[in-house]
């Protein structure tokens, strides 16, 4: 954890960015903590029937692409976390 706050908190202070970027940052943090690569998570999502490429996941994690509800649900299931963990500010 950054002593100045979470990645999302620091980014929001440094730039005026949309709140949904925090979701991407949370996904990235949880994925890394679990030792999953982006390609591996994208593969798990595809197994759940969600067409996701590594490139799309990169964009979601960076906040450059909005996440769909079905994608969020699949990521929640693949990472075995709660919605609260994914949506934490």
C-alpha cells in the first residue's frame, strides 16, 4: 500500500479522473495479489463465457474502457472476491 493512499486515491488527487477507474485499479491489485497474469484472468473469463482479451482487460484496469455488468460479475467470480472488494473506493 502506498503511504499516500491507495493507487486510486493518489491518481484521483493527481488527475481529475472518473470514479470507475478505481474499479480497474482494484481489479489489477486483487489480480496481482493472487499472482494472476492478465492473460490468465482473461482466459478464466472466457471459460465463463465472457469474451475478454488481454487488451480489453488492460483498458479496464487502466480505466480507459468502461466495464460491463456481465464482465464485473465474471471477474468477481474468477477472482473469488465480493463486489465490495471490487467497488471499494
